[in-house]
C-alpha cells in the first residue's frame, strides 16, 4: 500500500462514522486505526490476528516493520462500516 493510501485511510477512519470493533479475528486484511486511551496510535492494514482476537499485527507502510497490538495493553481497533462490510462478507459462516 502506498503511503498516500495510508494517509487517506487514516483520515477516513478518523471521521464520525468509524466505530470500535472487538472481533479482531474478522479484521485481517482490513484498513483500521489503533487507538489507546482515546488517542490515535497508528493506522494501517491488519496483517495477522490471533484466533482469539486478543492481539493483531498492523502493517502501516513499507518503511516501518509491522507492529504488535494487544487488547490487554488497552489498544482498540476502529474501522469504518464501509471498510468492515467486505471483511464480514468473506468471513466463514458459523455453525
């Protein structure tokens, strides 16, 4: 993803329509924003997620390594509904 794309993703996610999403396992490949204590920490694409949704690895741009974020450390994943819909459609059906 180009740096310009990440900037637009970050500004898009910061809008009033972004929402906290706790099922991190469904976010793989999605553009999200990580927040902690109400502050934006980083925006990028979810590269990998723990199956129990306890942690994820976020890839922000080619110049930086992916970063690890854990719910236990107070991090939250925020995503716009528009970016969430394609992720939910491709998720396997339960049951």
